């Protein structure tokens, strides 16, 4: 099978991970901009970070046959540093319209402060102006209220619900997200947000419509293979293979293709990896033999 | 650098006119007019980005006649492997009316700072076509520090820029780095004219390193010796002919013919002859 992981922070993963992802059938990923585990202190750090999302990380993934897209945005935590947030919002348009940027994201609420709301609204307005998809991070604390408010504010600013993805849902929030007409993404984390078994039950109960599975793998305890592992569990437990395909590939493709930045035909062809062509030991290979003409198995 | 009657902007405009669909062409013409009218730095950057939404990244395929015109107009400049989107972006750049002025240099540097990979390729490819090329030497050397191979090649290959503007340190680094990352050395314009003892020594050191590590020596490495190999180089080449793999042995045999000088082009052992060892060309 082939998989689309529409939320993973590749810049905090190693090439071993990317290789394992490719071998497990992950064909495409979206890397949304987020915080780095600690706050940045100047706008230059954001510039270099955004630049790596549209440059080096994309190139690294391509070397393993994984197509890399990204979402650009100011995350909710750092929106609370208002002076810095203002500067970041000023340079955001320089990155948000680049090739392969499929959404504004991940944006939304963390503590649900006024500063977060201001940054969220400004970025929603930008998305509406440029007809972009929005990827919303829902808060860990006061999640239900946070999601409700994310949806309401997005609606007020004029984001069509078909272009709104609410991420990090759980059993308590899924109905509200789906009832609003938005897409409901679920992050499979080993210990916290959502486990694979719970995800299986959710798909059994709600079906595949507008439901998306992702890993949100980052620098914390997380699993870059969460999407294929969850798909496997769904199949083992009798979920219709067509449903598995939609929740781990088709739905993400459908919602983010609205950006016009995804070449679906190219994704449909089997990736060919030829590291000899574009790689030497000074890039990501360090002296090992390049892989040549070996299609990524899936 | 260009001959008097060669206008790269018109040349690229002609190629694009024959190859873009009407919608893409409309957008590009409008954007070029906007650029020519004078434009803020951020808007200039936005237009370079927006090219990805209007112009496909398909190969340019300029054809034999256009390539001959390019070579006649600017020796060493070869857009054979450009794509349409890169070409459109370079045309946007050349539409500026202040190319020779400081305002352009400042905006160009801003464009580099915010560029994605595709934009970087186009911006570096444009350097050879700009007046006052010496203004961008630091930027071009910076481009050679990338590990993204297509970006490196946009500076190093198919362009007269490095041979003309790089000092010896930057030039030698370019050549050796090309070998490290597997960029095609035979496409580094002017290589045969800028070989040196220093470069030959660096190449031979690299060959020794590879052998000590039990790895193959890249066939194109032997291209960097020229007539500067000395006795050490001759021994290294003879060892490669005797023990290297097929491609390595053939490349070393070719390099042995270069040791004593002469007319390499006539003798079929100039840098172009090393195309035979480029895996991308022989597949």
C-alpha cells in the first residue's frame, strides 16, 4: 500500500527514519511549520527555518523517493511573543506562496490568548485572500473549546469549511469537527494524543468521510511510521480496505490538492530512487554506496 | 562577455513564446512588464515565486539551432538542460531596467535570501547573463557551498561564470566539490583552460583517499590533472588503467593522453570527451 502522512516534522527526523518511511510505503508527506521545542528569539531564525522547509528538507526527502510538501505559518505558542510575531507575519508572504506550499499551518490556539487569536486571524485572512487550505493545530488544554473557537473564527474570516483541516482530534472532538464540515485529522502518538487502536475504533464508528490519519512525528516521543502501522491494524481488524485507503492516502490528497501544488499524476507513478544521480558523500550519503534504480517497495 | 548583437533577454523571450501555453505566456508578459516598470523588492520576490503557479517545470528543449546561437552569443553558456520555469524566472530577472545598478544587486540578494530550491536554480543560472558579473562573486561561491546538487550545478555547470570570475581558491573548491557530490565535471565550462599544479595535487589526494577507503575513484577525477600530474600523477593513472573498473580504466587512459599537452580537442581527449563517463548521459 501507499501512504500520505500529511503532518510530520521531517526536519527533526534522521535519514534512517525517512528511509524506513519510504520502505513502509509512505510516498508523500506534509511538513507544517511549528515551534522547535523552545522559543525562537528573532525573525531570522524563522526565515532560516521556513527556508529549510522549502529547500533542504524537500531535497532530503526526495533522495528517498518521498515527495515533500509543506505548510507555512506562525504557530500559536510563539504568537504570544507579540513583537516577534509581528515581524514573522510580515515575512510570511515571502514563503507562503512558494512552490509546494500546500497550506497555511499549523496555526491556531495553544493557551487561547488574545495574542494567539490576533495571529490566527491575520493568517486566516491571508489564506482567504490567496484561496489556500488551512491546517489548524488544536490545543492540548481546553481542546474542545479550542476547536470550537478555531472553527468559528475561521468561518467568520471566510475560510470555506472544505479548506479547513482541524488536527489532533480525539473521540471527544470528532463530531463537532465533522458536523462543521471541516476535515478531521488525528495524530497517532504512542502515549498521548491518540493510539492506533483508538483510531481503528473511530474509523469503524464514523467511516472514512473527511477523516485523516497522521503521525505529527517530531523531536519528541513519536512514530514516523504511525500512518502505515495504523493502516495495518485497521486491515487486521476488518476495516474495509477502501476506507483504510481514504483515511491514510486519499483524503489528505483530496483536501491538500486544492492548493494546486500537488501533481497527482506524478505521485501515481512509482518513485525511482537514484542517489547516484544527485548525491555524493558530502550530501546526505556519507560514503555508502548510492541506491540505484531500486524502486521504493510498497 | 556577450557579443554585441546577442541579447539574452530577447533570446529567452523567443524560446518561451514558442513553448508556453497562452495563459502562461500572458502571465509572464504581464509580470515582465510589471518588473520593467520598476517594482518593490517584496513584489519582485513574489513574482519569482508565482512563476511556479503559471509556468510548468518541463524541459526547455531549446534545440540545436538555438543552442548554437547561445554558444555564439556567449561562449560557454549552455541552456540545453534548463526547464521552462527556470527560463521564465531568468527572463523576469532580465526585465529589470536597473540591472547594472546597486538597487538591482540589493533586490537580487533579497531574492536569494528568500528563495526555494527552484528559485535558487534560476537565480544562479542567471548570473552569467548579468552585466557587472564581478559584483556577484561572493554569492556564486556561496552557491557552491550548497549540498543540494541541482543548485550546485546551476552555478558550476554550463556557464562561463566561474571560470571567468572565481579566484583560485574558489575555482579549485568548485572542481573538487563537483567530484565529491557527483556533479558532472565535464560540464564545468573552461575547466581545460584553468588546470593547475595545485588542483592536480588536490585531485590526486582525493584519489588516494578513495583508494585507502577501498572505494572507486570517480572517472571524471582524472580530468582535473591535465598536464600537471607529474610523476605521482602518471603512476596513479597507470595504476588505475591496470586495476580500476572498466569506466575508471578508460577514463585514466584518456587522461594519460592529456599529460603531454597537444591539441586535446583534435585528439579526442578534451573535457567534452569525458561525457562518456557521466552516468546521466550514458543511461
